[in-house]
């Protein structure tokens, strides 16, 4: 049995890709089970509730040598802690290739697309498989989530085509309305603890000799997040110290206006974002303008900065 | 313009894959040029002569940031020396994933098949492209070469199917006869210098803290190679010293009888092959029985040995 899972602090693409790919593998003769590596975010919980699916089981460890399929990630810092000891048989991803290695030839599918789901749709077509309505709903939700309903600069024509193909199978007539409901669910943060809010969409990256933590809150209601600014800065300081990070950022992305105002905890982060992005900083907030994609805009600029 | 190339000390799969993939990329709107990273071996020279193609140009360096497509390899030790500084946009390979990283999301296709050409045929089908006769001949030759006409344990059903599909397009009725001509050409080593013979199909691998050089001579005439045993052992000693290797092996694979007798230069290599393969050793020769695949049998056993 192959265990299929997306990255830590899973988002809608990570969770749905695990479900859809496990189903695809099983349908093509390779029994597979989907897992998640963390709590569902509010958007993903909404999507699964609408589809009528339970969340996949939480996974925190696997025995060395277990066969696995990675979706929506490949770097060890974003995976199970003992990834290096697992038998990686399959990877379906749309991120840059990090420190992954395999002990045997494996099946790897990476494409520079907005979303893992777009690649999963392609795999169904290549295998000559019909798309079942539940899978269509999961993949459509992931496309809308990862591309912020086509607002993100990571969006490709293939993502738009995938959504147009999937919507009628998913039985969703008003795609824009459905996307808004997803984003509203994601933004309905209530009294979530500040440390949970920080970690909701959070990834760790090595830059030169430093390790940085990069959180993102994509929301239709940025005022709510900035209303909790001092709590969040404390949570960021605590995480930075506990994890021995070189820096930590929390980008608050206004989905509807496509802007990014990023929380920074010290002058060190402020200097780096000024140098890497030419961003203005004031108090504990950096204005990153329309740089709303961590993958395509934030991480490459920081990598280039630390490579100099 | 994307530069497309296979591994150092190129074999038939590496050279033909560069030609076929450069053509495929160009036909699908991405201008690309094929290169080779070393001299043609005698089999590949025979294949290109039969097809009526010139060898792709020799490439020894590229400027940092140049966009490249890797075929039939992914590890830095088997590629251009400054691979880390190149912009890897595409990889088509059937080996395990080594130390490759990409700076941006890229298109990666890895499948556990006997041959890169089998995957290239799949890419043509996915793109809805007809197979041109020259490409069919190149891909068929690569399948026969890498699988030793389906004798290698790396052979998959997909490789057999690919060859059956390609043969009529390539205009080759007698596939077995054509394979024998390829292998005879490869075995017709004449007065090739011993150091060239060692390096004809030679790859370097990190095992634990050591680096080993693993050469293979696939031949229908092993007696010829063993007739030059003392010269070859001297060339191996010299290479081991010059490259600071922890060990060096030269496997003489009898294609027709599917056996492997491997030259070893010191008691260190003898101990390792006895422990890793349970092989008998006598003087400077280890009997590796029917272990004829470096990729699937030799390298994994050495990795497991040095991991302990």
C-alpha cells in the first residue's frame, strides 16, 4: 500500500491532491491511501464539507522503507521528518525541485503549473480515465485555491483550461461564486490562536546558510489580521527563537485587491526585504505591493538575495 | 535556445535521446539543439551512420544561467561541470533522482523504464505527434542498446512495446539482426587505448564518504577484453589515483550469455564486491554472475553496502 501525502501545514491543493492521486493510483492497479500532514485549514474544511468527504487521516510518521507518493511538495523540510528513509516511488508536483533524491528509479511528474490538480487532470487523461464528479470538485477547488481564482501570477492557460473542463463535471455553474465562498471560508478566522494562524500556510526554506520561515495568510479580510498584529508578531518571535530561524515573515495577501503587506519581527528581516524586494518598511510591516506568490515571487527573490 | 544533452561518456541512449528530444521540443515550439558531452562509442557511431546523421556537436561548457534540457541523466557528476549554475528547464530520465535541484519549477519526466527512448516515445504520443522514421530508428536503437535487446533486468513491457511499435516506422524488419549488428559494432574495439576503453561507458557515484568509478564494457567478445587485462588494470589504477577514487570497477558484460566478470585493482575492491554481491574473486577478477545492470543491480547493492 502506497501512502500519498502533500506538504506540512497542508492547503487545499495538498489535501485534495493526496485524495485524487491516491484514487488515481488505486484505479490504475496500485493500491494507495491518502493522508494529510497537519490540520485542515478553513478553506479545505469547507471544500471537503461541500463535497461530502471526511478529511484524510493525519500522518505523523512512517516506518523506514515505506513506499510513498509525494504530491504538491518534494523538499524534506516540508515533508515527513524521515523522508530520506522512505521509498519515494511517485512524485506529482509543481514546485521547484529541492533536496529530494530517490534510491531507485521512480515516477516523477513535475510541471511549472499553477496547481498540482491541473497536472492530476492531465494524468487522468493520459491514463484514459473518466473524471468522477467528486474528483472534479476536488481538483477544481484546488485550482481556484492555488491560483486565487486565476489572480496569482503562477496561473497558466492550462490551469484556466482545467477549471473550465472540470466545472461542469463538478456540477458547479457559478465558478466565481464558489471561489468567493471558498475564500470567505478561509477568511473566517474567528478566535484562532495566533500561533495557529501563523502556521496555517507556512513553509521553511534554506537560503544560503540561513533557514527562514515564510507564512502566508490569504484573506478577503486583511483588516482582521492586522487587528491581531501584536499577537502575531509575538507568535513569530517565539517561532523564530524556537526553530532557530535566520528570519521569519508573515505575508498578509489581500485576495481581492491582490496586494501583500508582510509582517516583520526585526530590523534584520526589514533590511532583507528592502534589499530583496525594494520594499518600503514601516514599524513591523513591509509593503510588498503586488508580489502575492510565495513560490514564484517571494522565494526566488530571497534566494537571489542570499546567493549574492 | 535550449541546449539538450545526455550524460558524460555518452552511450547510444544518451546521444539519441538528445537528438530526439531536441527535435520534439523544436516541433512543439521550443527551439532546442542537441549536443553530446563526449566521444561517440562504436555502437552509437554505427547507429548514426546507419541513420545517415552527423554526430551532435561536442559540448564542454555553457555560460551560467543557460537554459538546458537534461536527458538520460540528472546527477551533477555525470553532467557538465557547472550544472549547478545552469537553468534546468526540462529533464527526461529513467535513473534514480540524485543531487539535481532547479531554481524554478521545471518540467521533469522520470519513469522507471529500461530506456529514455521509451519515455520519449510516450511524450510524442501525449503531444499527438507522428513519429518520423529517423526518430523511430534512433529510439529503437536506444531501446535495443539500453536493454541489451531485452536481456537486461531493467527491461519493462513498455520497452518491448515501444520497440515493436517503432520497428516498422524505422523500416527495420529483422530487429534481432539489427541488434546483433549494433552489438558487433560495439565489440569491434580494435586498438582502442586502454584508458579510452575504461571510460567508454563509465560513471562516477558517491557511496557514503567514498566516490567510486564504475565502468562497463558490454561486448559479444569478452575474450578480447580479458586479453587486454593487464593494460586495463594499469589504466584503472591510474584513474583511481588521478581522480582520488575510493574504488574502481570495470565490468565486462557478455551480452549474449548475460554474464558479468568484473576487473578489480586491489584487495579493497575485492572485499567490497565479496561483501556487497557475495561474489567470488580470483586474482583481479570478480565473478558477478548474471548481475549485468549497473543501474538496477550494481549501484543499489553498493549503495546498500556503504549505507551499513
